């Protein structure tokens, strides 16, 4: 990597740091705002997790260099995300199952 | 015998071996924390009120609001440590060794500050009777933040090694040492990434 490339990287890291700080401030501010829909805090959860996802993307893409990685790493992560989604979906299936049991009995 | 593909890239993967190794490790870490997040969703959706009220009739909710400033401070500290970590790697690429030492030192200091703040937070909660047995939220809180804290301690040990005794590799194999710092950096950024999700989930969205 040339010196010019490196100075470009350094400027980028500084910007990402600022974006992450802004994201953190927004997360805290959003938690004090009312996004509630019909007494449910689903709206606040959605906004909080959306900001967390954006911050996570900034860290992964820039600090972990996922915006310019080899194909094999993308495949590994795609497979992981698939199983992670499955894992996070299990609680929902559990709830659906409980609901159908309540209807049947 | 020399270990192959420490510096040179493999033709099939296009990576040096330790980079592929750390990404496979991080994939297993995603599943580890993912399992706990899954447990969190299951327990939260199944609870009539969140955070639940303990056997003593108290909820941790009022105390959570008190600890938001500490957790916000810790988030900023950890994000800052991620920046200094990547800057330590950049310094090695530029062969600026004093800068590397400085950035690595700041990263370790940030990690220690994070743990000190966490210690005070834990002490306060335990002193007020909010132990893991108090309710489901507290059990999840200590499990998730405790596991994350263990990752921070592990990171400090590795970072301190590369800041101190491990640095002598630079004199013999500078490129291999730079790759090692990139790999430990990936681990450190992952620890930061996990906290980015833990912060709103445990402190703010209740």
C-alpha cells in the first residue's frame, strides 16, 4: 500500500469514528423518544436496532475491511448469517407453536 | 521447519492462513453470541413485563436508567479503542514503530478503562441486590456482559503480548508481525461490534 493510500485510509478511519460517535448519541437520544405504537415498544426497538446495525456495518466494512475482502470470507460469513438467522428465528417458531397449541386446545 | 503461508497468500483462498483462521473463529463467535441473543429474545417475548420484577418485588428498571451514562461512556471508549487498533496496524504498514507502540498502548488502556467502569457497574448492582438470581433480565445481563468482559480480558492479554514481548518479531519478520496485528485487530473489532448491539439491547430498549 502506498503512502497516499494510507493517508486516505487514515482520513476514512477518522470519519468513521465521528459517524460512530454520532450513531451512539442518536441511540441514546432515540431511547428517550416516544416511538411507541399502541403501548408496544416495538417502534423503539426497531429504531435502536436499526442504528446498531448501521454502526455495526461501519465497523465491519471499514475497520474489518469487509468492503474489500476475498470471496471466501464473504461465503463464510453468508453461511454464518444464514445459521444465525435460523437461530434467531427459533424463538418466533416457539411462539407460533404455542399460539397454535392454544387454538387447538 | 518453516510454517507456510504466514506472509505469502495461498493460491486457492487468496489469503494468508491466520486470516482465514481468525474469520472461521469469528464465525463461531457469531454463533456463540447469537445463541445468547436468541435466548434473550425467547425469554423477553415470553415475559409479561420487561425487565421482570424479582422475588423482592423490585425491578431493575430504575437502576438501568442510572447506568446509561456509564454504558454510553464505555461504548465511546470501546469505539475509540477500535480506531486506535486499526491505527496501530496502519503505523506498522508505514513502519512508524513509535506510533505503533503509542496506538497499541492507548488500545490496551481503553480496554482496561472499559473493565474498570464495568467493575463499578457490577459492584453497584450486586450491592443493591440485583444479582443473576434476581430475575431473568439480570441473569441475561450478567451472562452477556460477563462473556463479553471475558473477551475483553482475552484481548488485553493478546494485545499486551504484542505491545511487549511479542514485538521482537518485528525485527525478524516484519510482514508476519504486521499480519498478526491485523488478525488480532479483527478480533478486537468483533468485540467492539458485539458491544454495539449489547448496549441498546441491555441498557436502552427496556
